[in-house]
């Protein structure tokens, strides 16, 4: 399936509504945390530092995201929302494999917008067992949603197996993306095309 060349370091997508707090507040917190992570490393990010960078009161930030793990979860929820915002219906002209490839690559386009901060967050969370387990559970929901966006059922035992399989593919693709130094994510795209989804 042909795919347009991705442009690196694009402007961030518009704010998306959040389940708690206004979209603008959550987005300011997440964006500030990503900037802090890129500058200092994820383990050195503090809620107070995030509040200062976001221009919000510390108490307000603590109510919405009391820990770094909550910020990381918020980042993943926002990534899902932006990834799926343009999905209106499935196109029967495309195969499920092509649709899934497209929605996965759109996800990496979004990650590319905050590459330095996202990479710092991912590396930091991976070294912290508690938050890593929380995010691993949350990626199951992400995988189910991506399957649905591709027109592939995530229901029942077979659907559960598909979710687990896609989670493994997503983890593998994430490692490929983190090691991809090309301008258009050519290495990540080639790696995804060579994997059976």
C-alpha cells in the first residue's frame, strides 16, 4: 500500500478533549512533561517542574496527574484519541492488513511530532516496573481499538489472541521506531511491512 512520505518534527496536533479536566489543561501538562523529559530525562521530571513549565498551579496539576505514571497514561490516551480521530469507517477497497498497517504508521507519525520527549518517556517508564505494568495493561486497550479501526474484531477468545499479537507487534515496531534515524521513518515502515499482522 502506497504511503506518503512523513515529514519530521511537525507541529503538534490540536488539543483533544480529556475524561478529566479540560483538554487544554491536560495537553499543557503532557506537552510540558515531554519538554521536561527531552531536556532532563524522564526520571528527573517532577510534577512541580511540569507545573512551572505548563504555567499551571501545582495543586491543579496534582489533581489531574499526581505522578509521572499518570502523565504517561494521559499521553497514551491522547495518542489513541489522535490516532483514531480521523477514522470514520473502514474502506472495503483496502485489505484488513493494509488498514492496520496504515493506522499503525499514523501512530508513529504522531509519536514523531514529539520524538525526543516521547523517547525519553518510553525509556524512563521501561525502567520502572510499576508504571511499565500500568502502561502495558493500557496498550491492550489501544491494540483492541486499532484492530477495530482496521475492521478486525477484538471480541472473544480469537479477538483476545489478536490483541495480544498486535501488542507484540506494536512493541517490536516501537523498538524499530526508536532506532530509526531516517527522515521519513523508512526503516520503521519497511520493518512493519515485513511482519505478518
